[in-house]
């Protein structure tokens, strides 16, 4: 007889492991099936290794920039073997941490490829060999996403890369072409530029960062271009040809020419990944994503989906929240997921962090809006570290003064955006933020200044009437 569980979770990434741990906390017997390593893409090939590389590049850059402040160092030397060893240990420690949490919460795991037989039966082709069938009362699909490939640009892991390859630096390219000016593309542009490469980014759309507030994305692009990153919008890569250790790329658009690069990184986005057999369940699909309600339930009773496979935004913290919600619903708790704001962070230099509606989205939704802006050139804390590029922008409802969105291009933006999420979720007004004393000197006080600017009360800038 197959081993039976209260719930089986397919996928051990942020959504899957959060669901499994919460189920264990609630006293449920749970099994997590993971194809590769616990932590999924985020811990192993995405969020964590890329941020580690960004940190290394940041230190190298800061060492050079400190010369103007009277501090000099010898030229930085990068030992890739040592860096990769350190990065691998960091990842192993995080993955091991999840394993320890599984053990503490009595979560069982099996490694292999899951196949859904029916809504209560999962067959696993085990990594160690052989197969085993398990049954469950509830099934959570948390199978994640994968990089979108481009036709005629087949990944080889050496000269034509995807984001999984790009975090494993076996050698540093002198020149790299990045296809896509979204979050992934611009973060890797920052990494490779900081490490000394000549970086070219091409984007088919007329803007970067998708539906991020247009003024915010334009502010970031100006800063990236100042750093020597070549960015061309309304430009496509028509074809590539691998010639030995080089890649010849034919570019068309704002930049029209054929140019040779050491590497090409395809970073045009990610697509949902679903387990084998999901089509047998009769689940409603939406553009390749699994359709779910606010409780993360599909249209098939006892089947749930969380994370990237269940729709955007494709963010680890969103997946974690959804995993917890699904687990609590299975346990009979009154849980649901319907946030007004999901924060998004881009770890470029400077960072971008956003929550809520952009100016364009707020207008499209029918709001009559007011805008408050505060540029970092007037922020004392920014000046202490030699930063002048960047801004905070608040979008408010003109009639109610409710905060609709907060957007930042700034160092420490990742740490600042939590205030925006709380303000939007709690229904704070722009005045509430302006009346709240923020510590000085900090980057965070730029949010208060932007709020005051919206009402013409900012102290450290000349107030101008905004829309």
C-alpha cells in the first residue's frame, strides 16, 4: 500500500517549502517532492547566488569610488575559484537550513521527478533510482518557473547563457550582450559591469522594467548608463552565430549592427513549469499558469497551487505567502491571499523598490492622483556616501489622500519598501507618512520628504505644485 499523507507538496522552492513547513507546524503529515535541491531556483540559482555576486561587485566598485574621499586600495583581484567555493557553501548552508526546519516540523521529503496520477496520487521517479507512489488528502503544486528560451539561440552554457548559467562564473567575459531589460537582465548587467565587463543590453520594448513606474525606470536607466552600461530600447537580436569562443549577434532597432561578444545572456523572462500529469486533473489554466482563487485552490477540489506556476508576479516572497495560505486553508483555518501591494525589488545600482500602483496604473484605474517626489540630490544621507542619482515618488489619491503607490530608486531601497507595503495595506494617507517622524540622516526619510512634497510642505527642497 502506498504511504498516505494529509498533503503532498510538489516542489521545494519558496512556495513549496513554506507550505510544507506550515503544514508541519499545524500537525499535518506532509511530504515534499523536489526534483533537484530544496530551496528551488531562488536559493540555488536565482535570488541568493545573484545577490552574493552583486555584493562582491559592490565592494569592488566602492573600493574604486572611495579614492575621491581620500581612501586608496590596491587594485582588486578576483579569484573566481574562491568566490565560487564561498558561494557554494553559502547556498549549501541555506539549503541545509531548510532541511533542518523540515526535520524540526516532521516534514518528510523525497527527491525525484513527480508525476500526478490523479488528485490524490503522486508517483515519484526517485533520483536515487526506482519509483514510489504516494497518496494524499490534499495536493499542493509548487513547481515554479523556468527561463524562457529564444528560438535559434540554443543555450550551451558557455557562450549562450540563461540566468541559471550566469550565476556560475567559470570565467569573466570581456564583453557580454544581455537580451532583456527586465529585472533579471538589469541585475546581471550590474553584476558583470561591476566585475569589469563591457555590457550591452537590448530590449524590444520602448521601456525597461516592464510595468514599473515609467519615471522610476527612466531614472534608473540614466544612472546605469552613467556607469558605462550600454542600453538600447526598441532593439532586438535578430540572430546569433557561435564562432568558436565568440558569438556574433545581429542587432536591429535603436542599435543596428552586427557585433561580436564573448557571451550572450538570454534574460527575456520566465514561464510557468508544471509537473507531468497535471493535464489529467482538468485544472483551469490561464496563459499557461494554474488558475487559483484567493485561497490558492484550483477548480479541482483538494488541489492547490502556489508560487510562480500559479501566476505573477513571479517573486519568492509572494510564493512564500501563498504557500502559508494554502497550508492554513488545508488545515481548516480562515486564510486567504489578496494583498493590495506586493513589493518588488531590483538589486541594481542604485536599487529600485516599488509597492502599489505606478502613476500610469493609478491613472488607468480611474484615480485622480497627486504626486510627491524627493530627489536624492537633496538628501543629506545620500551625500555622505557620494550619491546624487535617485528619487522617491509617492502616488496618492487626490480625493482621499490614500497612498496608492510608493516607488524608490535609491541605495537601501530594499529595506525602505516595507514602509510602503504597510502604509498601503493599512490604508494610510500621504499625510500620515508626512506626519511620522523619520530618523535623520537616513535614506528612509526620503519617503517622508516625498509625502510632504505632495502637499507642498517639504523642508529640504523647493516645493512645486504637482498633479
